[in-house]
């Protein structure tokens, strides 16, 4: 079987849960020994999807991975949104929210914004919420700031308990701008409350 076909099949098998544990272990070993090559993303995806949280230490080693920002973004998504262990990696998430220069297409930044929302959904963290709030209010001073700010607002809304449906369907008669201002106001209130708690 050609390597490309194997890699495509690997992704499909990971999605439908048909990779046996022994093969997951072999793939993880190849990744650990840096034998994955150009298929690192696909192999890491297969390990995360088919192997589950038992492979957290391996996935976490790729959180900050300048050689391939897509791999780094995958690690962020898996640890924060899928396995919900992102709080362990909050320092790395904060670092990635700073838009590292190696993240040329913003893949990791976008994953970090979303990941911060998941971490905050599971527990309050004033520093993370402040970082998202700053992004939502001020942006990063770039051409596509509107979109980046919208993602930050949505991550804050998720952190404050909004469901996926609430993020995708606004209440009747409420504009996106009004909804966003309400979210940001609630976030500022939450930070204010936290600052005044003993």
C-alpha cells in the first residue's frame, strides 16, 4: 500500500475507532523516535483519537512546536477541547495567545483562543480571562482583527457558560455587536468580582 493511501486510511480508521491498541502504540513509538516525518500531524492525530488521554504526555510535547504550527494547533485542541486537561498547560496557552512569530497562518493562535475558552469554561482563571478580554477589546493591531476579536468574544462566551447553539444563533432582535458587548461586560464583571473576593 502506498504511503499516502496508508496515511489517509489511518485518519479514517482513527475516526471510526478501528486502530487496535498495539498499532496505536507503534505509531506513538514512531512519533516519539521522530520517525513520523511529514506525516507527524496525521500520526499524532491517530494517536490522540485512537489512543486517548493515556497519550497526554506525548501530545503535550507538541504544544509549542515551531517546526509545524498545525501540529501545535492540534495539540492545543486535543488537550483543551477534547480531553479538557488544558488547565495543566495554561502557561503554554498564555504564551500562544501572544501570537508567536512562527505561527504564520494564526493556526496556533486561533486554537489557543478557543482552548483558553475551554479552560475557563471548566474553572475561573483571572489571567486567562484578562488575556482573552484584552484580545476581544483591543485586537492585535492586524488587518484581520475583526475576526480575531470575534473568536475571542466567542471563547469568553463559552467560558461564561454559553452553549454551542448560543454561540451560533443569536437571540432574536439582538445584533452581533450588542451580544458581544453583553459578553464583554459580563467578563469584566466577573473579573471585578474576583478581584474583590478575599
